[in-house]
C-alpha cells in the first residue's frame, strides 16, 4: 500500500502517550498533565483550553518521552503537546513514514481535528524541526492559522537536508552513529537494548531525511528561534544560521552547550527558559506592532 493510501489513525492517536494524553480509544481527562507537572486549572466542561500550545516534534527515532517533564519545567501557563509518530510507543504496530509530504499532511490533519491549531507554537529537534517547518507550510497552504513562533533545535536549514549525511545506513552504521552522537555510553546495556528495538523506526526516519528535497516557497511570517549546540556535528552553527532565510520576521540564533542530544541533559535549561519566556508573553507583546 502506498503511504498516501494508508489507513488514517484517529487524531487522538497522534497525541497519546504516558503523561500526555489517553491511549487510542480512551477518553481524555480534562487538565491532565504529566507525572510531577505543576497542576493546571482544568477548563470548564466543553470549554476550550485558553493556554498557548507548544506542539513538539522529536528527533529521528525519538518518542514523546523526551518531553515528559516539560509541563512541569515550562509551568502551567503552557500546554505541551508532543506528537507521537507511527512506529513507536502506543503506535508501534503502525508503519513509520519514509516520505515527508504525506507525514506533514497527516500531522496537520490531526492537529486540525484535535483543535490544536490557533494559539500555538511549533518546536522540533533535528528531524523534528524539519517536520515542524513543513507543518507550518501546510497550515499556510490551507489558509489556517500558523504558529506564533517556530523553534528549530539541533537542525540545519531545510535546503541543507537530502545530502550525503542523510544517506540510508545499515544496522552497524546506525549503532555507530548513535554512539558517535553521544546518545549512548559504550557500557549502557539498557539503552543498547532499547536502541536495538528502535532501529527500524530510526532507519525509516533517516530515509525520510535522505529523500527530502526542499521546494522553494516564500518565507514564513512567524518569528523563529534556532538553537545550535557547541559539539553538534549534525547541525553546525552556520547550518543553523541558515534558518534565517525561512522567515520574513525575526530569527534569534541561540548557542547552547552540549552535543546533538543536549535535550536530555542540563544543557537544555537555557532552551527551556527561552521557550517559557516567549510562550508566556502576552498576545499584545507577541504582536510586532506592539510598543511599550
């Protein structure tokens, strides 16, 4: 079956996972947060959640678990909405995507159906930043509200994807890549076992990156913030700086410590402070015409 003809999962399946939402088929509980998160006031029944949403996309082979403690760290004023892609977690039995166009289209369908389009920002790390950009373009093509801000982390600009660095890799090459990027310590047996289970979806995600070819389109009109880690060979600073051409608004380039997987360590704290500061600004302050 061609990917464009795959059976469509219900919208709730895209936002399910421990701490973030119900499993497919279950009813959502109002005001649910992840374990340890600061409690947020639950909206009245049938009332829309007034908090800005941060839609989060993980790296290649990743799962929403990387964002598990973000609700507590960002505070109750922000609703964190990680996206669960097929082939992982509660969607382990589904075929992962290997092409960007149908993935961005189906993610956008799910965001619209779940009511997440409106006061929302997009965050993506590595491949997730590329997906966030394509979702923003898809929303614009449908004349739907776009993100108030796009945060690109650990990712070179879209036109720099699809080169030799994104070639499909064998199992041994994938293991070596993960170790070289610092995701696993040499003696991490638990993580090594987890990696073995994740190899098929990691290969699918890297295939997607290898096949991706940027199509020239006008820049987005939302502000962007791009993050580059000091020891990240995947997204060196000049490749991250190239995101500047993708917005007609402002781009801030923030440099942080750590390597490609800095999101899992203390080097992520400057990023989280930046996210919280931007997302908790008032609507008037986010408006570029607003003045003191």
